[in-house]
C-alpha cells in the first residue's frame, strides 16, 4: 500500500507543472503557480518513476500470496482496492495536460 501512495505522489509531482499553476491561479496566487512551470523538464522522468512505482504496487498486491495469518483476505482486498484507486488517480493526474483544454 505504501508503494501505491508513492506512485500517486510521483504522479502529482509529474503533473505539478500543469495542475499547480492552474490551482494557484484559481486561488488568486498566480505568480507562485507560475514558479511550478520549472518542473516541466522533469515531467518525463517523473512519469517513468510513477509507472515503475505503480507497477511495483501491483506486483506487491497481486504477487505470490504468502502463507501467513496476517495476510487475511479482507486486508488483501483492501490493498487491491487502494492500488486500483491509486492507478485511476495516477492516470487522471498524468493525463491532465491533455484534457485541461476541454475543461476551461
């Protein structure tokens, strides 16, 4: 579950150059939002990091099932739900620059 959270954070960092300025403009702090455009050159590397972390999250969640009492079915089910929510959130954040024009 920690890897899924890391994947979402990496996706947020990859999208900070696009979502950040828009959010700050909407909040009325446009100059601070413009400073996040500096992250644009790092976007491809952060997207790759996001994909690796999300892949690791799926591998940990859907990998071989260990025979232990702590790995009960409800906790595995909850972990799978969290990983899928993280995947949807990640795709939404990474693709934000492509669909933002249709929103505003």
